[in-house]
C-alpha cells in the first residue's frame, strides 16, 4: 500500500504541490486528474525521488518510509515510474531496454521470470526483442517503457500521461494492459488527461487543482459527476489542455508550506543502474549492428535524400537572407547597451513574472561515427 501524507513541492518560490495526501492499495488503479500545470508530474516525480524542486512530507510503502531514500532505493523498495515521454534508450534493442529495468537487487534474481511476465503482458514484444527501440511506433515504445518499469517487479507502478500521442486504438490497448497489471496485484497510480478511458478502468480518482487535491471519490462517482464531466470528460469541456484557472502572481509568493530537506539528487549512473561507459559501448554495438544489417543501404539512401533536401533548404535560406540584405536601408538606428537590464514596461500593468527554471546542470554529448560507434565529444 502506497501512502502519501502532506506532500509538498516547490521550485524556488513557486509552489507546485501543496499538502497532497493519497493512497494506492495493492491491485488498485488510482487516477489523478488535473489541468496542465496543476502539479501532476511533480507529484509522481516527488514520490519517485526525482523531483528537481524542494520536497517535504511523508511517502510510505507497506508501512516503511521512503521519504529519505534516493530514487534507486525507492525502486528497490517497489515503486517504479514510467515518466512522461517514455524515456526509453532509443539506440538499444527492446530486450536491452527491458533488461535495464531489472537492475535493482529485488528484481535481478527473477529477471527471467519477470521478462516472461512482461512478454505475456505485451506479446507484440516477443518477436521484437532484437529491434532497435527508436524504430518502433509510439505505442510499441510505450509498451517497452511500461515493460521496463515492470521488470523492476514493482508493488506500485506510476505512469505519467502514458496515452499521450497514441492513436485511439493504441490508447484502448494501453488501458486494457493496465487492467491486466492490476490483476497481477500491482497498485497503479496513473496521471492522465484521457479522463474517459482512465476512469473506465480505475477504482478511485483524485482531482488535483492548482497544486492541491480538491476531491477524492470512486471512479464511478467521478464519471457520473456533471462538474467532472464538464471539466474532464468532454461535456462543454473548456479546461482540458488549457492553463489552470489561476491568476499569475507577479509579487514574490510566500511559501505555503514548511520546506523540508530536499530529496537527494542522483547521478546519471545511479539513474541507469550501471556505468555510462557500459551503456555507450552497448549502444555502439547495437548501432554498429543496425548499420551493417541488410537494410543499412536503404538507410544510407534515405540519409542522402535527407542531406540533399537539407542543402536545398539552406540554399533557400541563404538567398532569402542575401535578398533581405540588399533591401536593408543604408542608415540603421544605433542601439546603446544600457548599464543594467531594465524591466520591459508593460502597457496593461506590471511586467510579467520572472519564472525560475530548475534543470539538471550536467550534460554530456556523444557523437555517432559513420561506423556506428559512439564517442564522447
Ligand atoms: N523543473 C522545473 N522548474 C521550475 N518549474 C517547474 C519545473 N517543473 C515543473 N515546474 C512548474 O511546476 C508547476 C507544475 O508542473 P507539473 O509539470 O507538475 O504540472 P502538470 O500538472 O504535470 O502539468 P502537465 O499536464 O502540463 O504536464 C508548473 O507551473 C510548472 O511550470
């Protein structure tokens, strides 16, 4: 049983989650509904220990606290997250992606059994195990992402907008698969904008509005509630995919909760559960294999066509720029740099707020050589 008590998160001065409490039982599907920016992804990331902001509150799994643990330890305890956008390793094969999910000690011993369970859940992956993941369709990639999370043998599976970008047919298939995950006794915490299909398979749901839980109810009650229908189920729907109904605060905001210690950050190697070097050499091997496969001449042909299209677009841009230069007036206004940046005056009121963005600072770039090998830049 996952039990979240008073979970809050903030990015600098910007509160993203306020005193959120919820629970997910074994074999239960719980859906979180909310408009864009309500704090849904922050909630899942905070539970998984990967929120970049300041987090406070309690997260318990089967009575044990996860609050002070890092994300690897949280996976080890039995909570897995399928993040928004899937985040699979595109240059690795399907099987390599799945096996990366079994890096935790709790899953390693039963790797074979877990793989069998995933392939039973997604039979389409059986004959695709050696396929390079990025060459698969969006729906198939989503299966790989969920399969990878399932390889960690979780008690709780969290999914962030898994239906995003999928066709209606693939959406239906995805939600049917989640119902099978539930039948395995795994608790599912699902963030979705597809309220109709998610409420159809869910047991309970929470409404998250403007950083706070405003309602908890059975999925059946939520489905039949006119206000939920209006907001999330398409009846005069005006809020789905719209910004949350909050006014933008232009003054510094007082924190509305007591900040606790930040959850520990993780290195990239902790994230993937192995060394970057091993991952790169595995990616190199996969990519070399792909280039030397019988279809590689077709790939080269396609690359040539793309290259010549790119060159012709660049030529068009250059000639347009040359034409613009010829038409430019002889004398141009002179700009004098001001000593310090001044806020831009805003005709209708105060200037827009400054939004702080928190990102991981470390980026490494790898170049793929024509041979298919990857090298660090
Ligand atoms: N890394 C970050 N740095 C700064 N602000 C952030 C960061 N991540 C999220 N936010 C802000 O926190 C708020 C909640 O974002 P979050 O992604 O949790 O919302 P959401 O409900 O998942 O939205 P969506 O449905 O659009 O994905 C938003 O105002 C967002 O701009």
